[in-house]
C-alpha cells in the first residue's frame, strides 16, 4: 500500500482513508435482542464475571486484614495481583460472549459511545449489580455477620 521510497515514520501520516472501518452506531432500542439467546447468555456471563470478581477480591482483602502481621498473608502486593489477575482472567473469558465489561461504568461508557443499545446496556448493568451483591453476600454468608463486619467486609 505504501511506496517503498517513503521516508521512515511517515506511513501513519498519509492522507488516505483509515485502514479500518468503524461499525455503525448501535440503535437505541433493539426489540429483537429480547428474544435472542445470545442476549441472555451475555447477561449471565456478566453476572458470573462480576460475582467471581467480587467474591475472590473481597476474600483476599479480608484474608489480609484478618492476620495481625502482613508477612503471613499475601500482603498488599497479593491484593493487587488478585485484582489484576481476576480482571485479566474474567475479561479474557467473557470478551467473546459479552465484551468483558464486568463494571457498570464500562458498560455505561460504551453505551454513551453508541457501542451498545440501551436495552443491552441496562440489562448488563442490572446483571453486574446483581453479581456484585451476590458475590459480597456469599462472602458474608461464609464469614458470618460479625466476622464480616470485623474484617471490614
């Protein structure tokens, strides 16, 4: 596509069209989505990803807070690895199904950029919030109310 005699570093500065095509904006409301299995499968994926993210990360933080010395636990760096590792793994697993948003703020941003319909965005955000509530609720159920509050759950 580019001339071989073109100076180094000037390929991106050509006046040609872009080398990719931007998809058209998503419609505001798409009623056909409500009858599609992939729509519900994507919502379930967002629920499970948010559930697992909250479950693992809250348990990691509470495990560090539980001990008197941070040397016997994973420590602050372990918490960072737990958060980063969970985001990496869950986005990788759900990217092909739902886009791997995991966070309602990401979903809202993609809605504002017209990458998602309002129907899908609201459904994702509801499923993400339910997943977060369930993830924290399971941790609270395992630890009990008093231990959960003592460990800043």
